[in-house]
């Protein structure tokens, strides 16, 4: 197995790194503190082709593949995890519309997602009482003469304030996963109300909002994929999305490790740099080892997906390991910086807060373990 990056992968990585370090990183603290959505940064990413990295060029994508996407995501996340999650969800939405949409749906939405004309895309699966178990969703879509009427609540919708299009799951039939269908709902649709931004521990520049569908009428053409086939679309999207979040976790961990390493070289105690102490060295060594393992798992999943091979289990393993390793690396980085690590003066406290959600969204660690174990035991 050879999943070493190609020249295209490396070019995309270099472009993402240059933009992330020059434009995004210097503003990350301000965006987080001010809870400012990274609109300008996202448009800049779109100009570089990074809002549709694995999307065909005839739909406006970069057509650079999944490994390139993972490498770019790592670079952006190292600069600003909030910008990275906006990029991750938008890429996921562009990819699934390309894969499951009609030609008309794809031509209407995908070029706008890739070009930045839509600042973002949103993925509206979770509900106030259905997160890990989307089969328990209560949002309904009822057929009318000309289309569908959606009623219900969605919860935790990333970029909901700025999305041009929402992929929305709703029940059109029997209870459980078979009665779920999927719809494309445009921003401004009558009967769609965007709620107040959540006040979160981390990812404070990313907007996370509830959505209320109150007699929201959409045309027949909004049905996305086959009626009753929505759950499969959600699971397929999440498999790919988990590569995005694993990559985001690798990026945050890399930033935390770099900050801790720099500090260990400079900070002195007992007449020597703290990097001379074995206790500090071991924290840095463990973080580096786990980061490399996380990257290897993530690139393996990306490589398999790019080759059209099954990658569900590998994506769950990558997301599980990378998100947990990222949290450990951020905890250690704060420890290496001592009291300064606990202040806003250094970025490691933001990394720690941003890292926390990576074991929760796009399937909690418990759900990833369930997916992996189920495939093992099958
Ligand atoms: C910042 C943020 C952004 C998000 N963005 C989006 C988005 O854009 N779109 C979207 O649709 N959703 C989004 N989510 C929702 C996210 O995917 C859910 O929060 C997540 O799936 C968990 O669901 P829950 O919060 O309802 O927790 P629950 O499902 O209620 O879980 C609570 C606890 O129970 C555990 N648990 C549940 N079931 C099992 C089980 N079978 N076995 C063992 N343990 C179990 C969980 O692991 C967790 O520890 C976002 C969430 C956050 C916080």
C-alpha cells in the first residue's frame, strides 16, 4: 500500500499552508474572541479551490482528490479550527450533492459552493432529541400537490447563518431509518427560521445554530436522492466527513505541538530550558508519535476513499484516534506552557477548547467504536 502524496497533493498542501499561515492564522484569535464568522477567509479558500477539493472540475471543483483534501484541511485547521470546520462541512455538502443529486441539482448548487458564491453549505441531520441516533428524528416532510412541506427542528447546524444551501433530512414514511428522505433547502426559504448562535466552549468563530422548519414549502425538485433513501446518503456523507474531522484534529494537534515545542526551547527553569527536562521531552515525544499515527490513519482512509475502495471502518478509526490524540496533545501543550498555557495570551488554550468537540461531532467516540466493533464482529 502506497498512499504517499502525489505532486498534486503536495501543491494543494503548499497552497493551503501558505494561505492559512499568511491570512488565516494572524486573524484566528480575533475571530474566536469576537465570534466572527470567517467569511473573508472562506472566500479566499474558495478562490484557491479549497471549498470543493474532491469535486469534479466541470462543477467548479478542484478535482484534486481526497488525500489533497485531507492535507489542505490539516493546514487550515492548524491555523483556525473554526475556519476548518466551515471548509469541512461545505466540502462534504458539495461532494454529496455531486454524488447523489440530479444533474440540475448539482449544476445549481455545487459551482456556487465551490466558488464561494454560497459562503458555505450546511448539513442538517441532528435534532434536539436525535444526535447519535438520527433514526429517531422527528422532522417530517409531507407531500403536497406541487412539492413537500417540512416541519420540525434541527440542532447544532454548522454555518447555518451563512449557508446558501442546506441538506436536510426529514421523515417521509415509516418510523426508523427507512422512512427518512433528504431535501435541498435554500437559504431564505419561506418557513425556515435560523435560530440564535450557540454559545460554545470552542470553535467560537464557527456559527452553530438551530433551525426551525415551520410549514416550509419546497418544490418536488428539492427531493434529494430517492424517497426513503435519506439515511444511506447521511451515512455515506458522514463516512467522508469523518476524514475531514480526523484531518481537522491532526491540524489542531500539530499546532499545539509546535507551540509547546517552541515554548520548551525558550522557557527556562532551574537555570536551563524546560525542554531539558525528561518530563517535558516525554510529553512532546508522545504527542509527536500520536500525531504521526493519527496522520497515517487519516491518510489511509483518504487514500482508500480516493481509490473508490471501502473506507467506512478506516474513517471511523481515523476519526476516533485523531480526535482523542488531538485532545491529549492539546492538554499536554497547556501543561508544557504552565500558567501561560491557561491564558488567552498564548493560542494553546484555544486549541484545547477547539479540540474538545472533535470527539463529539460527526459521531462521538462511542459511536465510532460501535461502528468499528460492528464491522469487526460482522
Ligand atoms: C459544535 C457542533 C457542531 C455540530 N455540527 C453539526 C452539523 O453541522 N450538522 C449536524 O447534523 N449535526 C451537527 N452537530 C451535532 C453532533 O453531530 C451531535 O452533537 C453528535 O452526533 C452527538 O449527538 P448528541 O449531542 O445528541 O448526543 P447524544 O446522542 O445524546 O449522546 C450523548 C452521550 O451518549 C453517548 N451515546 C449515545 N448513544 C450511544 C450508544 N449507542 N452507545 C454508547 N454511547 C452512546 C454519546 O456518545 C454521548 O457521549 C454538531 C455538534 C456540535 C457540538
